[in-house]
C-alpha cells in the first residue's frame, strides 16, 4: 500500500505534538487551542499518521490555572498517564503535573501531584522507559549560574521515576544552552536581573545501537532561530555529550517553514521512524503539525526535513 502526504499533516493550531502508537492506532496530543468549557489539549487520532481526526480534548481545566503546555502520554500496566505543565495553580509558575485515564482519548483526571515541587519553573516533560523497564522523566528548568560554556537560561534535566507519579528527586543535567543560535531573548528581565537568556527545551529520547540520544529544541519558539539538535549518553541519566560537529537537524527554511521544533518520535506503518514536530508557516499564523523521517548515517541521526514536497509512506497489508 502506498500513501502520499504533504506537510503540514494537520491544518489547525497544534503545537508541541506528541504521538502515541497504541493497539494499531495513533493518538496525537498538543498544546492549544482550548476546547469547550476550557478543556485542554486537543486529541487527534489516525490509522496512518497522515489522516487525522480531532476526537476531543484530554483534560478538564484546573482551578486557577492560566496556561497549559506540552502534553505527553505514557502507557503502563493498563493506565494512560498524561504529563504536562500548568501555570497559575496556587499562584505558582509552570509546574509539572500528571493526570490519568483508562483510555488514550481520556478524559484524564489530574492526580493532584506536582512532580518537581522544589523547582520554581518546569516545563516540557518527557517520560522514557528503558529496556529494563525503568522509567525516567526528562524536563526543562531554569539555570541562573554559568558553568563552563553553558549559558544562563532554560536547560534540560532527567530524573529516575520511583513510580509513574513520583520522581526520585535526584535530577541530573542533560544539556544546557551553550550556542548563539539558542538565544531566546537578549537582555531579558527575569528573576530580579537582566540576562541574555538562552533556551534548550522539548526533550525527546531515542535509544539507537545501545546509545541514548536526547533530542532537544533550542532558541525562541516564536522565532525563526528555533531548531532541533541532540546530545548522547551511555545511560539515560548521563553524562551526556555534544556531538563533535554540532548541527541543527531541523531549522527554518526562510520564507517557507519557520521555527521547526519540539518533536516526538513514532514508528510509522511502514516500519520507518518519524519525527513529529511543529513549525510556523510564513505568515506565522499557527504552529502546525509536521512529519518527516528519522534516518541514521552511522551513529549520526538525520531528520529528512522540513520537507515541502509530497512524501510517500509504503507498507504491506498483512
């Protein structure tokens, strides 16, 4: 069977896309827009990664919460866990939370747990299960000190999970911003100071040939410098290393695709791996979901995009 698609694969606002493959179907969860009665996180479903249908919203609003970002879903022992960040609950800035459901489409019910309560700002949570069954949680938090060539701004850490709603409380640094292209805002007034603020966020872990690859997005999500790079390690907790010749795997195509980033990975019906990510069209009207293949050149990952022309998915019907 052969199927053609052209990006974007969904033409409504759908940022920070995460795709779960479960029981032969695909489920996508994204940031915004709100649903009826301020329901959060639109849920899409598809049989082929190409044709998507909105089937509702995942989460009822929390008291006092203003903004909700970057949902991801994990499945463990018959329960679906939705990880996300919310801002404004009890006057707090963005904090990591988790909700549960018996089905991938929800509704998910918040557990009342804050996953990293001692972190004043945390976003972009990413659960990962290793080969031995251990779960780890990657997320982004702020750093206000310099360390080597690391810069002040938002970086990524990882912690082991004691269970699906409890962290060990021993976060390890994965990657901090370190390059000019990762500038979020020059002379940003924040935390009582003024900083050239740099950002890396949106972690997505892949295991390839016994090596762990943490893909991340850097720069300003609302700007054309946003793009994707990676670091590697021999264990989910690190230490992580930058590639010898660091490059952006996805970056803007001027005048056509702007700010590609915040990706997840999923196995397609053709047996190929795909990066699912968002990007802006030239008029910056909405972050839209896009899809491109992940391939490997030895130990180096390649994301074949952002593509602008029709792409083919081929697979055999069993």
